[in-house]
């Protein structure tokens, strides 16, 4: 029996990418630099000195890539729009027509193949001019800059794009960009992440407000935000560890989802972060509350959480799940768990538990998993890539998704990360998440065994 039969017939099946990770053509056709171009230029920031200058050259090869998606049988493609390709200096004083043309062609190509375009407006590539001259996401004015840019996208693409995602993973921007400093713009602080997060939430909400008032009446699409969350399992059955795991999830996901679904930051954060946590004005609260038509979720892995002792634990790869001293939490993994090359543990049941946690806390919202996937050390052997571990990962995670749906969770779609091997941020090209292998010298694409497996699941009749 194919996997597809375990899901509702209108379930959305897709793959996902993001602009800076695949497009390349960084200096072409009027694109302005982003904070990731600048970050890659700083010595020691990205493994191997890699950058997204060429990436997968998707800018020139999108037709081939979309044909590969169509061949898999997916019905949706989640991509992101590069803000500096549309507005090179970040402001709408200069519109880059070549950028508009590119996304028009991309969107049309999707539709010609029967693939619904799901567009993310911000997947971390802030125009460098806004960072340099306006202090980026530390500046509350970024929310208006973002809303202006979003409106340009709605105006040009909203006749065909019916699913919008405002911000990808505000947690990553705040924590990895401003807390741990391992992502652009590379700052380390225990105050700035909370300010940046506040501004990202307001940016999201302003864009949604504009969409709903000015565009939705004619375009009638849906708009939401995508947050990321790894599952946190209590390390022991003790009351302290159960509270620790709950608190860890609140600092991870409820940080962003509570204001949108419940109207404020979680109590635990207000208590533990205290005066460093911004306070919503009444007008802000009203703007943010109810500002997502669906619950976008990126999920990859699971860790145990326990109440921290005196020693704050050192990081795994991207660190300890946030500012752990603020949470008073220690994280660990079971040595039995398999790991991907990112060192992230493969724990399929964590995905089901997280889906239930969201359904319980937010009154069963419609959820789309907008990213789930894994990196392995893939290489072609006689022209084929045998990534059985990736097939096992997807099969097991999707099995847990099917269970969650059976048990009443309103999960409506699933996007595999990623369509292609690509520029994996601070890891450069050293981590391969793709369903398709990319030879970064020749730019040749090879569907991995996992892509063929997906195809078989999605086309049970062959
Ligand atoms: C996503 O972020 C991004 O949206 C995407 O661009 C990226 O390519 C993809 O994932 C793969 O990285 O070190 O064990 O504590 C992922 C967010 C946050 C997920 C940190 C894993 C750390 C696990 N990640 N989390 S651990």
C-alpha cells in the first residue's frame, strides 16, 4: 500500500527550497546584496568559504527543476522570493523588473505543470542596505519595510500565488542570527533576540493586514507564518523535567505562536526573560492576534530536556536550542538514536508528539509541515544515489504524520526539505538535504533513490 492512501485525498504534497540556497546569480540582473552575501564574505563564517553566489544556478535552471518536481508527482512547490532581487536596496524606491520577470516565469512554469506555488516572502536574505543603513531587524521600522515589500509581491504575483508564507523561522533569525551569532548578521546577545523576534512578529502581522485589506478580496488566497520547532521530550518522569520540556517548547515555538493564537508571549518567557522581553502594546497585540490562516511548521529533530543544574551545557551543532541559560534547561540526546550528518537525531515519534502539542495548545489549527528532511553524505555510484537512510527517514516521519491525522490533528500538507542539494547556510555545500543530487561543478541534477521513492508513493498506479 502506498503512503498516499494513508492521507486525505486533498492533502498537499510538496517540496521546498529557498532563494539564497538555490538561485545563484547573486550579482546578476540587478539583484542587490543581502546580509547573507555579506556574511559569506566574512572570513570564517561559512564552512569552506562557500557562498550562495552560484548555488544550484536555479535562476537559469528553474524549468528543469520544476519538470523534475512534476515528474515526482508533487502538487505544490514552496520557494522563497529574494527581497533584494525585487527591491535591490530594500525599499520600494527602485523596483527591479528583472526580478519580477524571474518570479513571474517561475510561477507560470509551476502552474503549467499543475504545481501550486507557495511563496515565502522572507527566508533570511535581508537586503544588505537595510542592515547597513537602518540596523536591520533591530529597528522596529523594518516591519514597515517588510510590509511595503510584501505588498509589491502581492501586487505582482498574487493573481497566481494563493498561499503566502510571511517569515520563515523567526526563531532562527533571532537566536542563530542575534543570539549565537552563527547565522547572518552574526551578532551575539541575550537581549537582541527578543527585540528582533518582536519586530519579526510585527512585520509578519503588518504584511498579513495589508494582504487581507488590500489584496485578499480580489485574490482570495491564504497567508500565514512558518515557525520551526524541534520536539523536547522530558528526560525523566520527574516533575522538574516535565516542566523543563514544556518550558523549552514555549521558548521555541510558543514564543511566536502564542502571540498569534493566544495574544501574548508565554507566561514562562515573561517570567524568565523578565524585562528583556518586549511588551505588546494593545494595538500590536490586536494586529498580531489571529494573523495566520494556517500553522506553518518546520520540524527536523528531537532532544531530551531536563531542568538545568549549575553547569550550562555546550552546544551540539547549532547550539543548545536557544539561550539555554534563560530557560534553565539542559538538552541531550539518546546515544541509541540515529543521527544525520547534521548530527540531528532521527526521532519520528517526536514529530507526532509535536503535532499533538500544537493541536492541543492552539485549538487544532490547520497545520502544514512546510519543511521536514535530513542531510546525508550522498554520492553517485555509477550514476545513481542510493540514499536509503533518507527514504527511511521520510517513511518513518510520514507514518507518524498519518497517525497524528488519524488521531484528529488537522494536518493538511507536507513539504519535503529539500528539492535539491543546496547551500546549507553556515555548513556551505557540505550538507546535502536534497531529493535530487546536485553536482556543484557541472550543475547536473540526479534524482536520488528518495525522489523515486516519493514518486512511487505519490503515483501508486505507476
Ligand atoms: C531549516 O532550518 C531552514 O529553513 C532551511 O533553510 C535549512 O536549509 C534547513 O532547515 C536545514 O537546516 O543542533 O540538534 O540542537 C532548520 C532549523 C533549528 C533545525 C535548529 C534543527 C537544531 C537541532 N533548525 N535545530 S540541534
